[in-house]
């Protein structure tokens, strides 16, 4: 894998992000992030982490046990501007050798286009109520 | 108040957003949001709401009791592109006539620039650990 992969689309960067989590590859994961002191990561139930070093350290701890997470996404939404992409999705996370059902997680993923293609600048994940459906109805009545 | 106020900067739109919450003004609040089916709102601990109607309905319920919330922000971060602004902050929310301390909330607020100035396209709020400091250190060591 090259030192600085170029992600031609936000989708490429997002796919690399989740692949890196499933592989527990810290190097691969951190190549998805923009190198910016204002990048932000919020893990479910966790505090806001800002900056490359703090975000890297938190993922390093998550990956300590090796590859064990599987993440299925559903219900993606997208708002795109020329230099940014605002994605949300429901993450269905399972842990290897653990059959217990986990509550879904709402994730906001933001990517910004720079000289080296698209990079993540924000990941905000929070637990959703267990009865969250895959596709939130557009209208509540 | 005009039907369609123009927010010249993301900061103007964000200030109107929090002012509308403190006033419990649903009309004012909804004028801050872009009229787009892909707008997303996540209240602390809540499901992902997508689209103008679902988001409006959830805020209507929150505002049912009239103006009672006070929100102080700290530790803002910002990533700006020509057509979008990605803000995060810690919200310190208090409820009138209720002195109990509340856990801080991490908020991601996204604004996009359109023909009518800046409008909100995403608000993702989640409870943060109670010991979250106002300013997250940039480097953990």
C-alpha cells in the first residue's frame, strides 16, 4: 500500500475507512484522515477527540485486540458540495466470537477534497435506540 | 421576522439555530434548516431523523413546554470549504427551574452555502462523558 493513497471519491475514502476498521489496520485507517488539527472523532458514548494524535491513539486502543469488528451499513444519506461530502448511515456492528446483538449506531462521516483527493475530517458515532429501523421514514405521521 | 432570512455566514446560521432553541421558536428554527430531503438531525440518545418533516416534528415536541432551555457552547472547532462549514462544539444545556447538572453534549453542526446564504444540513448531538473537559486536549500523552 502506498504511503499516500489518493481517494478519487468520498465513497472510496469511506470504503477504506470501514475496511481499515475491519482489518484493525491503524496505518490504513489514519491515511483516510486529513492531516489537520481540526479533525474530529466521536466514538459511541465517548468524548470528542480533536486532532490527528488524539484520534490515532483512540483507534490504536480499539485495534489492540486485532481484527474483530464487522460493520454493515444501511440507510445512507448524502449531501455533496464541490469540496465536501456529508454522509450519514446506520452502522450495524458485530464482534467476532460474540453472537450478542448490538444496538445500531448512527454515524456521520464528513470528507473534504484536497490536493490528495478526498480525506475524512469528521466521524461522529452515537448509539441509536435499539428499535431504530434501517431506513428512517421520511415523514412521521 | 422575514419569511426567508439570509444568513451571510455559517456563524449567523448557527447563532440563529441556538437562539431559536432558547426561544422555543419552531418557525425560526426551521428557517435555519435547508429544505432538503437529505437533511439529518440526531438528538442526544435518539434515532437519526431525515428530512424536513421528521426533523420539524421532533423539535415541535421538544418545544411543547415553551422556552426552557439554555445552551452555552464551548470548545468550538471548524473546518470550512467554499460551500460548507463543519462545526463541532460542546453544548452545556440547562433547563429552567431545574438546577441539576446535566452531562455535556457533543454537537456536530454542518452548514451549506446556497442561493439564500448558509443553511443547516446536519445536527448530530450525543451525550458526552460527564468528565469531558471544555477543551479537549489536542494531544493525548
